[in-house]
């Protein structure tokens, strides 16, 4: 895996190379991701983007399921190096590249009544996140629905129920929360969760409820706990910066009209809607334990996870300013 300094250098070189080599008036962009076409990503994010730019003559060709390269951890690099023009991924998979962005994932970071995409774009528009996206133009930045516990043969009601268990996480923010609860975080891509849970490599998962349906986790999990303060997951859809600059003015204008908060809002709404649908399904199935923590029960978790948020923010250069800006306080 490339480190961030190498990635930054690649970004500068790739931008220059693409500006020179890209054909003027190119009408097709390659969008790569690593999940199946039926994933929430398609309807919530890809289709709205395709429809928004089609009138300008810009086509977006999608390569799902890792067709342009397997391995979700390398998605950002694929955009920078031009393997794909646009890629989708999770910042948490390469957390060290996105320390400031990861603040939005922390338990208690998102204020009640605020959207996750507004948090991220507040900071990005203020210039506080741009350095974490070298060589690309972010088209969408958003957060998932709240993380939940997805367990196999373990019911979670209190932090004590997690002592000694192995819990899969997507990135550093969730890992810190898991450690505070006395469990061991295991980081792995979402595509590996099914087998890991089925074989007992892990005891459970922290992720959004939408993943239960998108990755068929209901086939290997049987106990779910909602309303624990576990934070969320951040996502990006980024475009190679040189390829973006090479687009004809009308095509770039069509892309600009949907990029940013509009596309991010669609994506986040899609994740939330899918999560609500999945919770209904696993509850109605009748063969699962689906438990929603009371506010008092949730407080026992926040007493442990909220101090993690404060410690992580304090350990990041400019972290307090980033969080305040994200929350609309600056």
C-alpha cells in the first residue's frame, strides 16, 4: 500500500500527465468501485450522477465489483493514477491519509439534526480537508447511518458484554471506540466480513445497518443492537483532478452542478433509507434478536466512547478547529 507522502507526489504527477494526455472533448468517464451493482451505491449515487451529466453529452461508464482492480483499499490510488477517472471508497480503509476527515466518524461528532455531508463539506469548503485529497476533486463526501452492533451468538446490552470479543471495524475511529469498550478491533474490508463472521474469526461487526442487507450479513449474524453511540462511516466519490480539468466547459459545468452537497445529499439519503429498510426486514424475520438500547443504556456506552472522541480530536493538529467547523460553530 502506498503511504500518504508517495500518494501526494503521485497526485501531482498524475494531474500534470493527464492534462497533457487527455483528449479534448472526451465524452466518457470510467467510474470504478468494488461492490456489486445491486449495492446501495448505485441507486443513491451513481445513477443520479449519470443522469445529471447525460444532457451535456457526458457518459459515465461504471466498472463494478473490482473490474478495474480488486482491493478496496487501493480505490483512492486508482483515481490518482488514472486507472479510473472516478472511484468510490471509504476513508477509514486508509485512515492515516484522512485524519481530519475521520473526526466526522467519531461517536458524538455529528450534532443532532445535522447531516453528515454538511459536516464534511463545511470543513472541506473552509479549506481544512483539501490536503487529504491530493490529485483528485471530491464529487461527493458523506456519512453513513449510525453504526450498530451486528453479532453472531452474542447479545450486547452493556459494555461488559463486549469484554474480550473481536469486533470488525472499518477504520481508526471505530477501532478507538471498540478499544474503549474492552473489545479487540479487527480492521478488514466489508467484503471479508461474511466469511470472518461465519468462521468465528470475529465475534461481531460495527457498521451501518445498510451493510446487513448489502453484504448479506443476516445470513451469518443473529443479534443486533441499535442506538449505541458508535459513530458513523465516511465515504468519498473522487475524480482524477487532471481528467476533471480536461473536460470541455459544458461537461465540467454539468458535473459541477451535481457535485458537492447535492450528490452527497442523495448518497446519504440512500444509505439512511436502506438502513431503515434493513432494520424492518431483520425485525420481521423473527429469527433474530433486534434490540434498541434505551437512552440510559446508551449512556453507559457514551461514557466510554465520548472521551475517545475528545482524545482523538485533541491529538490531531487543528482537530478542535476542524470539529467546530464541521459542526457549523465557526
